[in-house]
């Protein structure tokens, strides 16, 4: 059979680089799943073309934490004359309800990988605008995932994302460094709850800079700011009072805490 060149069909598939095995004619062979959709896949490997029209395909995530096995019907077959690699287009015969979450998770991993590739291909001297445009092409759920567990390189990219949920995910990232958090706190649009989480995070309890920036931020809920201020020593209060972003109501409360000669 000739490869399927139908463009409308390919648009529902996601380019992937997943591993797996294919079982046909009482033989199990390793294969690569280079194309995946919710209805089928394209697999390839050095195995003979199956005699049967139906095969059993197992797909694995790169980390091995996701695994899905499905009965499939072969829709097309081709063999590369030089490499001898056999390619099969397969259609899933039946997807049980309990298998759908795993399939969706595999597709989600693939979409995330393809989307993040757009960031990886940016030049080293990419401008903030170029980075933001690349980020806009990535689905929000994947940006949130990357922000919440990303590497230093990924976090550097995600710092350009101004979506409130992405900022929140970055603030909660367990690997976030102090200088990254301080850069986040310079962002004017932050969810009040995000600031509350930062203010209560034990990682930053000893950072005077963080406590001042959270207390003075325009989006920090007043009770949260007042609680932070109540624990500040006078030296820190004197620095806080010089913050241009400190709301007027809080400024008055800080002034009352300071002796007139130390303001």
C-alpha cells in the first residue's frame, strides 16, 4: 500500500517519538511510534510485514511511566528498500474506557514535547517578544506543567509568560531560585493567592527582600501584608517604608510602628 498523503487526515495526528512493541503472527518486535492520534498510529521497525491484518500494539512513554496496549487493524504497509524498515499505519479497533486516560496522557506528552521544541529552536539571542510569541503557541495546560516542574533553562523561558496561572505555577516550583522569585515579584499582575503562598513559603521566610516585595505588592491581600509586617524588625520596616509600591493604608500602619526619629 502507498503511504497516506491525505492532508486532512494528518492534521489530527501528533508527531511523536515513542517506543513500543508490535505483536503479530505470534512474534513480538520492538517498534517506534512516530505518529499518534486518538484513532490510530504509524509504527516502524525492522520486522517482516505481518501476514495478518490485525496486530497488537503496545505504546510506551519515554520515561516508561505510561504504557498502553491496543488491538489494531493494519491500514497500510510500506518497506524502505534501503534500510529494510517496515512501516505500518494502524487503526485502533477498540479503546476501552479505562484505556482512554492513558491514551490522552500519551498524546498530552507528545503535544507538550512538540510545543516545547518551538522554544528549544529559538536562537540564543531571542528577544522577549520572540519568546512570548513562541509561548503563545503552547497550550496553557502544558505551560503550567513546565512552569511547575521545569529545569532552569525552561524556567528562564517561562519567566516571559505573563499568564497569571503560569506565574502561580512558577512561584510553586520547588526548584525555584531566589533571584527567579524576585524577578517574578517585579511583575505587577500576580494573583493575590500566589502572593499569599509566597509569603507563607518557608523557603523565603528568611529573605528580607522577598518579605518586603510581598508586603508592598499592590495585589497582596491586606491581611497577608499586615501579618508579614507584624513580624518585621524595625530595620526591615525602615526599608519597607521606602518602597514606592507600598499602599498608603499600609504605609500609615508601618509609620505608626516606627519611632518618629527612625522614619
